[in-house]
């Protein structure tokens, strides 16, 4: 798994269903090869000020991100075993 790649991971929903949701791989952790990931969403209407960060096509590094449209992501991170 390569850093900066977007992957899909199963996430439980509030109704009990499991859906694959996109995550950005931030780092492959040493020793156990766990992945440090960050969830992303295209639901910009759910943006939370001082918590989420918007990734926009206007950003200088957007083209190198491999994203195709605007995303928001929380500034808090989660760890998911690969």
C-alpha cells in the first residue's frame, strides 16, 4: 500500500449497514505495517469549521493529489490495520 493513495475501507453506518468509504493512506507504520489513514468525503455541505479541511481544485497541490473533485477531511486521524 502506497502513501497518498486513496483506498476504500468498510465503515459501519448509523443504520447498521456497512459501506466502503474512501480514506487517504498517510503512512505505512513500521513494525506491524498498520496504515495511518484519514477519511475523506465529497459532502462539503457537512463541513465543520475548525475541524475539517477542504481539498479544492484551486489548491496548488490538488493535481498531484489524484483527487478528481473537492473533498473535505477531518483534521483528526484514525488508524486501521491493513
